[in-house]
C-alpha cells in the first residue's frame, strides 16, 4: 500500500488545455479557420491542424495570435515548468567518438 507521501506529484496533471473543438470554434467566431491560417502563412493546408494534437511551437504561436491569446493560455500543459530542479539540464547525447 502506498502512503500519501510516496505518490509523486505532477503539477502538469492538473492543468487543463483548451479543447481542440473550442479552439476551432473560437477561430470560426472570428471568421478564420486553421486551413485558411495555414495558407495565409505559407504552410500546407493541414499544417496548423497538427498543433491541436501534439506540440508544434510555431503553429501554436500562429493560432494564439489569431485568437488574441498567448500559447501558454491555450496549452498550459505544454508550457508548464519542467520538474527538474533549476540549473539542471539534460545533456544531449554526443555522436559516437565525439568528446565532451
């Protein structure tokens, strides 16, 4: 049996992102669509749609701009502070034979 103290706390689990349907509806209220925004910014017509399902910072910024919001307001879980202590960064793996 786990005690309350042994259960890890993840603050990102309690943050609620805006639902994709709400994002699309908000765009439609403003007379815009993801397809039209993609074309306007020179992307393929389905490119901005990807931001609804997975992190895509460039697309998130464009969608947020169209809604008059910041990406952190639409997708707070994607912009939550990392759980690692400040000052610690993960090292990127080096190529084979390369020195650090």
